[in-house]
C-alpha cells in the first residue's frame, strides 16, 4: 500500500487539493497490523506554512469522550468506586430535584440524560476574567463551569431520547475528579495513557504535549490568533484546557494504540473488563433512534463510517476533523486525523469525504 498510485493515497491527496482539509494523517490496521500510515499536506497554512508528519499532534476534540473520559469511567467501575447506574445526585446537589434525580452515569455516557447539547459557558468565564484577571483557564473557572453544567435545566425527560451532549461529558469529567481525587489529565495519564505506552497523548494543560509539531486549528475570533497547541473547544479552553468532552491531543499512532486496547478488551486481552468493554461499544436498544453505546457511537444510516463496516463496529467523530472507527468482525481500524477547521470552522466538506474514504479503505483492505 505504499506506492503513489495507491487508491487510498490518491483519495487523500484529492482531499488536500479539494480544500477538504489543509492536512491529515491516515492510519489503517487490519488483523492487528498497521497496513497504511501516511501524512498529507500542512500542519499549518497561516500565518506560515508548516509541513505535517505522521508524528504531528492533533486536537482530538470529541474523541476525548471515548478515549479519555469513557475509558476513565471504566477504570472507576472496575475498582468499584462507581457503577453505571450510579445516580448523578450523589455528586451534585443540583441533581436532587424531582426531574433530575433519576439521571445516572449511564445516561450521561449514552447522551440520553435530557441535558442540552451545548451552552457557551466560556462567555461567562470571559466576563468574570474581565472583572478579575487570571480567572480564565483557572481551577476556579473550571469549578464554575461544573456548577453551571450541573444547574443546567433539562430539555427532555431522562432516558426518553438521545441528544448528543457536551454538557453530560463535562459532568462526567467532574465525577472522575471527585471520585479519584485527581485532575482528569493526571488520572487519565496514570490509569490509561502510560499503561498503554501512549507517550504522545495527553492534555496540554499537563505540559506533556507542549513539545512537537501541532496541527493548527481555527483563527479564533475572540482569542485573536490562530490556535495551535491549545484546545480549540471554547468551553474546554475556558476550563484550563482539559475537560470530559474535549481537550485531548494525540497522534494517529497513539489513537490506534488506545482503540486497539478496546478491541483487545472485547476479546479479554486488554486492560478493560471484557463484559464492560462490550457493553460500552454496543448500541442501546432504548431510546429508539439513537446510535450511541456508552461513550462510543455506532454506524447507522448515512454514517461517516461509510456503508460497509459491520454492525459490530464502533467509533467517534471530533469537531476539529478527527475520527476513528473500529470493525470488530473484520478486525479493521481506521484513524483519520485532519485539521479541517484551519483556518476556519466554516468548512464542512469533510462530511462527504469521510464515508467515501471509509468505503474505499474497506474495499481495498477487506475486499468486496
């Protein structure tokens, strides 16, 4: 798969030429072995051009949800510190109301808590920073976001519908910190990343990924600069760079290592309890219409994963242009990391590209 005439290479080069993304790294593995691992284009277009390599660090955006937060939750469940049906009210007084008291950790993981998708909490943090300089990005700012998220009014009945919610994962990040007694980045480093030898994975807040070449993201209108080496997500940035919904940085190889552990755990060969790993990646029957398991998504309808991955597949997307999909039946993993939001988020061409590249990879690697 190494020649320039390779169809997958050509398709990725088309992505660059068509302006779908300035740069990308694609990694494909089959039967546990990496069969394709290449970089394309630029890590940064403006204000200067910087080439992209397979070791470029990407802002994973919402891949943080399964790779860090959901994985951390499995560790706490295994150590019997929490359980999936644990009521959130035991961690937040704001959840002791009649409408919220039945919400559990599973509801948050499954995006069926009834919480809204998103709120601009960072705007309140900015306002307070103007009153007291240094508040933005502080631990106090993070605690303020936790407070606002916990007090958020529901827009649906818990368990009645599936609505993708950053807010739910912000609260999961808070729960991990409350239960473990450690900051989210440190807990993930100790319990996940270091154990899987993911040396290039972490939250910039911890100073672990501050060295190396980063894929630039947006020319941010309120930060007044091209974001590079700091989290793109506004709320996560206001919280100090690390949150349950966003903030994780990594390389394609490390993402592959993290997902490979999930695949291995399903077969009782990884670091996660097998029955729990299976439960996390399996689509829930209720409520109907949702495609989510617990922290992971599954292919459905016009999925970003294309048309050929088996029903026993799981994956996730990231707003910055990142994705990972794993097919348990065909033992296929596809990691696609791009900086499609550079220099502006007003570029959604990747929506059409993702299913096309996944279909092509399936045909080239699996056949049929």
